[in-house]
């Protein structure tokens, strides 16, 4: 019995100990707790915050007070940061900023700001037959940018005006109206419609000139141009006064001011109203429209942007060209396109070849045909990238030259100066035509302060170097030729020209360049319109060696390809040709198949047909059919040409 009594006593003592613990912990100071009290200074109550000392704490919901903006809590005048619970009870005071009203007589929502705060005004109001001219405060224009220390009531200032409303003709596509006073300067709005270009706005049946605001309300209708699958370039010509310049007034001497836009392409390629000069270009291709009026006056042109401009991802440069593609009866508009892209993709020993992109050209809002946009052949980053200076020692300099039948014959229609041998061009014994000097530019050396005698020394140096190269080739000294010239570039260039049966190889547009302290290179390739089965000088069949053979026999009076005719007689050069052709031949066949097939024809025939419907007075359907047939004929010619060369260079 005694043992049970002690057990009960033990239980009682334990229970007493447990109940005593919370009685002791009821004092926060003794338990490690603290309390934050909030004083708002108003009848707005904020519940106090009690928490363990040094525990994580967060601010309560911001209190609200009419006419004021809550600006945080402070402790003894300093901003309080809610981070950890302090070690003792504290009282925080609410900080308030007085708000002042900014109201408007237009019914716009009243805004509230503190004194000195930046003001944000609502969107300008609108009112039929009036133009919003700003806000007024007590009769004076309101120009404050920060809120004063008092309420402000603003009144809208209106002036009588007129409205231009725009009808896009497309459901869901709207353009904001123009509201302005009569005579005010205005600009045409823009609108985007997939597959179309907004070429302008018309009032009734007449194009509307956005020179100034009319003195009546009018509604304008959008004029849309249906685009093809190809990129479109819009070129607007103007004089110094901003008046339109007719294309017929554009020559090959002076640039005409223009703005250029590129659309219907990748977003990163789109440009809008870039300033550029615009003029004609070309020699035979320019005159071809006079000799063959049945082709129409579709000529090539040069673009010179005010600032360096990248087109289709090419290296930014001021100088670009657009080629007509149809010169010398190229009814496929594809020969230059194929040659340049083939060279860029396959002929790796040719260091630079222009990019070549088809573009629909619109001039002054009118469709002008399909063109090939290319880089202008010149020295520069991403093009013929050599150091070509006036002041350096000749052997340390780079040179860009052209074998050019026009090299010694200035053209007054192009504004050419009187050409001087030893400055603008030079000759090499045993070669029919002169070599034009393109860089360093013979037109600029005087402006650079270079003496004529010093520039002549530059030309003399490159003449002597080219003479050595040609002498080695003409005399069969292939070892010497290989020492002075980059053989692989001349091999690739020959194969490209021979494949196409290019009539200009021994006439003009055959470019070469010499690197500083380096060899002579062939390239960049240029001018492949009079080639294949439409060349106008000699054999048009897909068989035979032409550039290095029959061209001299059938057209010796005009064409001369002394370099390749001599090199082709050399067994070592022919060995290099055969070795290179073995690699290129299957690649060329694959390239042509990828660009000359039913899928490509179907994708592009509408754009091609549109060009010939304009320039050849054909129906769209007939023009499309003829283009596809011409492409198939050209493809067959290439297939037969490759087969023949495979046998010749096996």
C-alpha cells in the first residue's frame, strides 16, 4: 500500500511542474518575444506585430488615407526596414505625402501627384472638326512637368481643323485619322498587309499628295500592290526640292536622290526609306535596249546609299547594283543568278563572289520588272578585301584590275574623263585589250594629295607584275606562272567560264586582284548574261572547248582569251583542270538540280511571268509557260554540257 501512495505523489509533482512552465513564459520580455506597434497618425488602425526576437518579419498591408499617399514606416525619423524582429518593443510611425489633384474638363480621369512629382498627362483628347492644341491653366498654356503644391484644373485648347479618314479596303485593318489645320505639313500613314505593299492613297481616282492638310474633310482609299513570292524593292526618285523625278531622266553620270525600301523578305532584311543615290550603269547592257528595242527599256542601275547598308545579310556597304537580267535575250533571267550563286557555294578557290538575289523593283510606285541585286565589284570589307592605298610602296599595296575592251575608251554618256594610259589603264604585250585600274582609284588620287608621278609608279608596278604573269602563261612557263599567280583561283575561274561558255572572258568584266606582297588572283566573277546557248559570239552548242579554244577561231575580231588559250595548251594546267573538275562536276549537277526543278519553277513562275508580261507584252499565263520552258531548255543545255566536259576532262 505504501508503494502505491508514493507513485501517486510522483505523478502529482510532475503535473505541477508541467503547469508551472507556461505561467512563467507569459512575460514576452522573459520569453524572447517583442512587439511592433504602428502609429498611422489617423484613425486608421494597423494591428500590432508580435514575434520572436530576430525572427524574419514582413511589413503589414499599406494603410490608406484620403488625399495622401503612404510613404513607408519610420523609427525615430529614419526609414524602418522590415528584416528581423528587434530585441525590444518599438513603435513605428506612418509617413504620408500630400496628394494634389490634376483634373481635366474633357472628362478624363482625375490624376493625383505629390508636390514635385513628374506629371504624366493622359492621351490627347479628340473632338470632331477640331485639333487639340494643348492644355491651359487659368488661360495660359500649361507647360509644367512636375506637380505644384496645389490642385490644378486644366482645360483643353481646341482649334478648328479638318480630318482625313483612311479606308484600307481590308476588314479589320484600320489607320488612325489625321486631324490638323488647313495647310499644316502632313505625312502619309503606313499600314501592313501580308503579301501586299501600300503604294499610296488616292482621293477618288487621283493619287493624293501628302504635302499639306486640305481645307476640307476627305476620305482616302489605300492603293495596294499585290506582291509575288520574291522580295520587293521600292525606289522613289526625287530632286533637291523633293519633287518626283521620272526614270526617263536618269542617266549614267549623275546620281538622283532616292529613298529605298525592301520588303516581302525576312524581318531582319527589311529596310524602310533608306536614303540613296540612283543612276544608270552598264556598257553593252545599257546600249542593248537601243540596239534591240523589242526588249523594252529595262536597264541596269547602281545604288549608292548615304550610309553603309547591309542587304540580304551581306557586308554593309554603300555600293550595290541591280541588273536587268534580260540583256542579250536571257529569257530565263537566271544566267547571272546561277553563275554567282554557283561560284559562292562551290568554287571555293574564288575568294569572293557577289551575293545575287532576285527582287521585284518598283520605281515611283510603278512595277519595273524583276532584277538581280548584287554587290558592286570593288575593294572593301567582305568584297575584294585587300589593302589598296595610294601612299604605300607598290609591292606593299593591293590592286584591283579588269581585262576590259572598254578600258582605253572613255564613254561621255557615263561621264568618263579622258582616259590616260599609265593612269586609268595599261597594256601588256601579246594581249589584245587593255587592263583597267579600279583600285587604287585613278579618279581620287589627286584628292588624296598624291602626286601624279607617284600614282604612275603604282600603275607601272602592277603593269610589270601582270606582264610577268601573262608572259609566263603565253610562253608556257607554268612554274613561273604558279610562282606569280594563285593557280587554283585561275583554275576555278576557268572552269566556271568554260562551263557557261562566257563570251566576255576574253573581252571585258574579267577581274583580277593582287594582294599586298602576294600573288595575282582571278576574281571576282562578273557578267554571265551572254553565255550558254544565247552567247552572241560563236558556238552555242553544249559541246567543245570554247573559252580556251573555239572563241578565238569564231570571233577573233572581237574576243581574245590569250591567257586561257595559252594555259590550256600546258599539260600541267590541264592536269589541274581535270583534278578540280572531278570534284566539282557532281557538285555542279546537284546544285543545278536544286535550282532548276518543278518545285522551283512553280514557286517563281508568277514573278517571272509578271516581268515578261510587262516587257514582252505577253499574257501572264503565256509568260509563265514560256519562262518554264526556257528554264527546262537551259537545264538540258547544262546537263549536256556537263556530260561533254566529263568526257573531255575524264
